[in-house]
C-alpha cells in the first residue's frame, strides 16, 4: 500500500459532525453542539478557543456527584477546568462505579471527538469514566500543543496529576492511538496505580511508515472534506496544520534519534494485565505493533478485530466494549486467561 493510500485511508474514516446514530457512525471528529459554563470564541486561524473559569481548587467530591445521567450534547464541556502545571485542563467524568477507567485520546483528539460512544455505553454503575483533552488539544487551550521531547510521557505525568486532584489512586486505562502510547508510559512509570491497560491502534515504536504517513497528513489534499471541516472547526486551518507539521517533525525525530527507546525500555516494567487490539483493516499501522506490545509486556494479550479500522471503537462500539469490559472485570491474573474468558 502506498503512503498516499494510507493517508486517504485515515482521511476517509467517518468523521461525522452530527450522525443520528452516535455510537456506530460518529467518527473521530464528532463535534456536538453544547451548552454549559464554557464560552467559545472563534478565530479563523486557531478555531474555537473555549474559555473557562480558573477555579481549580474546587474539585467535586465523587461521592456527592451523580454523573449517571448523561446529556451527550454537553460531554466534554461540562466540568470546571482544573489547573495542572499552570495549564487549565478540560476533563470529563461519568458514572459512580468502583472501577475507575481513564480514556486517553489520539492525535489532535479530545473527549468530544474520540469518546462519546464509550461514555454513553459503558456501565456507569460499574465504572467511573474519566477523560481529558491533553494540553494544546480540544478545550485545553492555551497553550499551543508541544510536540518536543518525549511528549507522550509528559502527557502521562500530567494526566496522573489530574487523577490525583480528582482523588483517584488506582485506575484502568483505555488508550487509543497516541493515547495508547501515553497509557504505556503511565503503566511503566506508575505500575502500582494501573489496574488494567487496553490499547488499540497504537504504535509501539517509530518506523519509516509512520514518518511518511505523518508527512502525508501535512497536506490538506489528503484529508476528506468532512474530516477537514470538522478539524478546522475545532482548531482553525493555521493551528491544525501547524500541529500536523510539528507532529511530523516529532515522529521523524523519534525515528531518526531513537527517542522511542524510552517507551520500549518501559514495556518490561508494566505489571498490570494488558490487552492490545488491532483492526485488520487499519490503514495507519500494521499488526506488528500490537504483536510487539504483546511480546514485550510481561502479562499481555492480543486481540484482532478482522473488520476493524483505526477507529474501531467508534464503528464497532458494542463488540469492542463486550470484550474490553469483560477484560476489565476479570478476576483472573493472567491476561491471556482474561482475554480467553472475555471472548467466550
């Protein structure tokens, strides 16, 4: 497959502004009209820049908050921003369950674009579901996104601080694409805090295919009309493609300078049971990445969804959650046994 075909594969994913069936049709840039405490100001260069009140000292007590009743139109913009390392972080929570699950979005992703179906469909009496917009993404702006250094690991440290402020000591992680890399860093750096780790569509190392792909995505001609409109609605054309160029440089640096060594060296340190999912029709990366994670994390397993694409959790939400939630709930200690029982 040519890199042009790869880029078009990602760009042709169903990135839909307003699908009637949110669970099965909403793509990675689903943008909901919202009401609530955040106001948006629009810039032709930098898109929608929501403003929030700086009041991070008032963190709601999870025991006193009923987040079971959801209005999907306000997901991703209903909570007071929390200050972490001098950045106002946008976050979301649903449910009151004992098992806390942290959702980590992908490249240029955010809560509203990446996780509405999971927020709606996961059992909110069993789980407490938390997600965030990483710095520079979604509604966690300013600042502009910083792709320098090992930014995946830097995100990991910040989101753990967010979980500290929310009062969650131990949690499981569901990480999509770039979010899976961040999840791996967290599980390696904070092994006692992570109960389960699930990744899908996640690179395990830098390769020339990733470099070429990130370069193709710097060209607006490779974006579908719907994908481009939704992304520019959120970020504005100038900021969107600045991020793409910065991301391409970062991927190139990871490949040429071996910056992915930090991630790879951390894999054996991961102690929790892990599940790595790959879509058989994923045009962004090959199955070898999920296999590498399985082979280099001590207690891990691998599941192939033959018809899944890069956004398999959006297209096949029910099938995805049927296996993932059983994996999260399993009382078995070996990841392979956990997956086996989940597939029954």
